[in-house]
């Protein structure tokens, strides 16, 4: 690599101030992306929970209108419920994995 600041033995051989500025710019970008993704993942999580509640409410209290009359509508409700549960599981799994990786990097 042409802009590598590290020598063969691991010693630093470059402009330290330029390296520090570049590191700060990258750190700010990562922090900004983290704030954005935190809001996005939180909104996704909340929307999936609301979707599951609405589908279950419709299936339980409007049983005759949703399941009994039309088998196609019943299958669509179950597919909608399954996709919502899958999305919620995916968002929760991603949050768990990121939290685990963050705790590993804080320990080391």
C-alpha cells in the first residue's frame, strides 16, 4: 500500500497529525452512522411489534371475518404474521450480535 504509515517492524513512519485528523474524521463518520442506524433499527423493531399486535388482534377478535370466510385471506394473515415475527427476530438477533461484538471489543 502506498499510504501505509507502518514500517516492516511495526514502527510509525508518517505524518502523525495527518493520521490523527484522518482517524478523527473516520470516527465521526462511524458515530454518525451509528446514530442513524440506532434510530432506524428502533423504528423497525417498534413497527414489527405493532404489526404483530394488529394481526393477532384481527385474528382473535375478528375471527369470522378474517379466517372463517376465506381461506386465502387466512393464509395471507398467517404469512403476514410469520413475516412480522421473522423481521422482529432478525432485528433482535442483529442487536444481540452487535451488543456482543461491542462487549468483546471493550474487554480487549
